[in-house]
C-alpha cells in the first residue's frame, strides 16, 4: 500500500496541473488567438513545425498575460481565503437550519393548542384541580390520600387521551408511548402501578406519607413535562 505522502503528493500535482490549465494555459491560448489584446506579451517566435510538449508549455507561458501568472503564483492565498469564506458560510447555514427547526417546533406547539382549544383554555382549572389533590395528599387522613392518588391517575388518563394514545386500559395506552416523546413515562408507570394496588387491594394496601409524596411527585413531574400544570 503506497504511503500517505505519496497520495498527498499526487493530489498536489493534480491540483497544480489543474491550476495551470485554468489560470495559465487556457488564458494564454485565448490571448495567443486574439493577438491584439492590450498588455499581452507576444510570443518570441512563431511555431511553424512540430513541437514537443515542453515547447508547447514554453510557448503558452510566453503568451500569457502578466496578471494570470501573478494569479497563479498567489493561488495558495486564494485557496486559503476561499476556505475561510466557505467555513463562514457553512456556519451561517447551520445557524439558519437550527433556527428554522426551532421556529417549526414552536409552530407545531401552537398548532397543537389550536387543535385542542378546550384543553388549552382549561389549564387554569387543571392547575386548581391539581392543587386540591395536593392538599388532599398532605392531610393526615389515609382515605384522602387514596382519593388523591386515584384522581391523579384519572388526570394521567386524560393526558394520554389528549396526546392521542388509544386503548381499552391505561396500560394499553402507555405501551404505545415512545420514550423520546414522553420522557417521564417510567414515573407514570410507577405511579399507575401504585394506583392499581390501591384500587384492587383497598385498605389491605397500607400507605404511608413517604409513599404518598413519592407517588404524587411522580404524577407532578409527568404533568409538568406536558405543561398541564405549572
């Protein structure tokens, strides 16, 4: 396998030849055809017979305009400047793309609010409802704790319906959730399992203040993710 330096040298030679063709040979050919262009060095001799490749190159160099030769010599500076401009434009494109994505995300949120106007206008009422459940959860009465958890789970079910998940049970709806769209889904599952134990076991499932705070905190984080409460 050829060393890396060999490849880099080959690429350098290719770019050098391309630069000569573009900025020296092509202009020289044009100039030699139109001999009346001002500021052009006329060829030293007229070619009337077969020539070698070296003679052809020398002829083109003699016929080249000075400004083209200068441009060819400063080609490295030109490439550096173009690279800097390219990087600046690329950064500007990335910035514009990120801004466009942000605008589209905000527009999508506004469209969702328009699509569900009742839910949007019921946010204050939902906040009051949640505040009442938190008051129930902080009382010393364990029966009111159970009521608070059961009603919080009803709010979770309403949220799933609002997000468009379908199913006969809440478990069926939550199984459809993608984690990328529902970051607190694990907390929702944990709180819902506690609700199921309360509903199925009744008073046989003993509650304490620590468990109630943990379950209500899980519901709260879910509702905050979707701006259902503040």
